[in-house]
C-alpha cells in the first residue's frame, strides 16, 4: 500500500509544486470559500496530468435534513439566511471542473 500524507493548507495558495499529486480530495470545503475559482485552479495546478480530483460539496437548497438535533438544524438555517456559505456552489462545481478536463 502506498504511503499517504495528510496536509492542512490554504486552498487558494497551496504550498506544493505544480503537478505534484496523483489525486486530491476536498469535502465540504467550497461552500466556505470566498474565491472558489481560485481554489479550483490551485487544485488543478498541483495535480499531475491525468490526476484524479474528488470534490464533494452539499447543495443546501436541495437537501432535506432529518436530524434530532434541533440546534444543529437552526444553525444550518441561520448560516444559509446570513449568506455564511455559498448555497449554490455544489451546482457550480460541475462547470468549475470542466477547464481541468
């Protein structure tokens, strides 16, 4: 099995060389970014040609949440109402990845 390393970094200015990785994974990240296009560009920059990019982000307007934690549900509603995350980002990701192939 290949060795895997975990890194935490600023997605808009990754501290890695270009074409350094075979794969990249980002989950529930893009909804929080002020410049998701720049972040997507950085992911493409650090991926080798033919590399695999997996981006998972929720599409909040089309999600039904079933949770017993009412405080959590109220917090989600408040974040969406205040614009504290980009509710349409998930739908935009398909278009955002096309330039990278």
